[in-house]
């Protein structure tokens, strides 16, 4: 925090000098700025870099920094013709932007899809990436489907039902999901989803022109009887689900339902897209094996990403399927991205095969448990009526039921005004929600802030 404040102070000083000086005027040297602000040369260099990126300063090797030439304002353009050329906006964009928006400074976060920076193994990732960057082979093209050793790791982690040659490396889970929906369907087809379900899946399906039909889920996951009925009624050939700690509601598919779900998919001659995003986010007990581990006839399309359990910048995921479906998926990924950056693949493999990976998972389990318990305790203290009866055994979120008639979107807006970010339940449903909910994330803030965050949330609820 202090480094950031020092850098901002130098930036503001230099901005003032730029404003008051003519183009080409020389700015104070690094030594002068270091002495004036009592900061390190690294801080001065970072401040200068920001202003260079903004086009306000230019550096000249061996001579120092200078005020950059003023840029003339571009002529006002008439872009109205694009409205006709582009047509209607793609669906799902607004919800995804809301999901990924960064909270304003000073706001307490009970919303977000990634780990708090304090939970990310930044040092281990940095070391792995530095080692990968020094290896010339990492910068070569490599196989378009991804490194064989990294694909083998994902195949083993899927429980043995897939081989390395069945996998393809993708730049994150959302890219893998988008490619899957477009490769295995055509616009106008039906996609069955759990209800509620991952917002990114709904956005990707709508962008692909699919008709999304919800299938009810409860604390034991999707209901097999309703799934079978939905297949029969719609003729769908694709079902998307998160059997482990589903986002947003946290349910895990009960052991007694796994066979029935597989039977419903098999009887429909369909595929189930298994999004195993939470494989490394289990808090209590041990996670059951993926559905892909027991899939003799290739009905499961398996997706697993490292982004959620590690860090947002580790955009590495794997997509696995067998037979013609696997070939079609690999072809789709080739058309979308050619291949994933070699240094990032190498860094991921270095991290996954080092002791740092197991240490991170152990520490993460402990930290997530502490944060989940702190959020539950804060709800018991300030909003006991919102404390969920069924607490998820893993994942990143609590799914809390609001009183009937409550406007969850209005509560979200009022909470933001009170200084805490939460996410409404409405966008996670493909159709009308049966009841109002909020998704509260316990992975985005430390335990010490949970009580104050929930206290602020309480002021946003109607009394």
C-alpha cells in the first residue's frame, strides 16, 4: 500500500510539471526525484512508466525524461452507420461485465469469482514463469493441442477416464466453454442447464444462439427425474452442469443421483458438459471423482480450469472428450486460438509438478474454511434469517435466500451505496427465479472484514 501511495505521489508531481511545461522540456532526473520524494529509484521508474504509457512523457536513452509532444484532438467522427451494420447487441454481455467489475476503493467485497490476492501463490507462480521464460523451447510453437505432459496431468486429474490425447489446452475455462457450445451445437439448438447455474455458461449459450432450458436443482444437485423429462420434452442433446460445489448455489451432486443423471444423458443420446471448476476448492471431506472418471461411452465433455483455484492470470484450462466429439472440440480450439502461449503452459506445469502445488491446496483449504466460517458467523450475528441451512462443503460462495417479495437487484444497489458489493441471484437463472437470492463470496475478503461487510449489507435490506 505504501509503495502504491509513493508511486501515485511521484505521478502527480510529474503530471503537474508536464502540465506547466512546454513539449520537449526536460523533467527532473531520477536522482532528483528520488531525493525530493524520499523514494526508491524503482518507484520513480514505475511512475515514469505510467506517464509514458499515457503518452505524457517520453524517455531518451542516456538523456532522461521529457515532456511529450501534445497530441492534437482527432476530428469528430460520425460512427452512427455502425448501428445499422452491427445490428442487435449479443446477449449476456452486461451480466458478464457486472460479474467481472472491480469494486471501488474502500468497498468491502462479498462478490467476485476469483481468489483474494492474499490467497494466490504469487511467489511460486512468478518463480515458475521466470524459469519457463528462460527456456528457449517454451517460446516455440509446440503442439496446437497443448504440451503433451500438461495434457497428461489434466487427464490423470480427471480420474483416468480420459487420455492425454483426448485433452486440449485452452486459455481459461470460459474460452473452453464457449468453444464447446459452438462446436457441439448449432444456433437454435437447446442447451439444458441446472437452475440456477453459472452466469458465464448462460452468456456463452446466448452468444452462440442457443435456447437455454433450466432444469431444477436442489441441495443434492440436479434432479435426475426433471433432467430426463427435459430431454424428452425438448429433444436436447447437450446438458451443462457443475456436479461439484456448483456456482452459485454450492450443491454437490449426491452419490445416489450420479448414476441416474448418467442414465438420463445416455438414454437421450446426449452429451453432458462437466465443468469441474471447483476440483481444488473442497473444504470439508474429499471431493468425489468427476463424472468423466466413469464414462465408458464418451458422453462426458470434461472441463477443468486452473484460474479459480490458483490466480486469475493463470489462464490455463483443459477440455477433454473422446471420439468424434473430441476431434471436433480440438478443431474448434485450433480455429479459435491456434494454441496457448508456451511460456504460460510451461509455468503451469512447473507449478503443478512442484511441492508448491500441494502446499497451496492445503493452505487454501484452511483459509477458505476460515473465511466461510467468518461469513456464516457474521450472518448469524447481523442477518440470522439469511444464514443458509445447507452450507456448501466447498467452492467460493454462499447462496442466501432473501424474504419473499424482496428485490434482489435493488438490495445489491443499496449494498453498493453502503460500501459492500454483493451479487443478485436473478441473473443466474435461465428463466424466472422461484425466489430472490444473493450470492455472497467468502473468498474475496479476509475473515477480519466479514463482520463489517455483513453489517453494511444489513443496512441495505428493507426492514
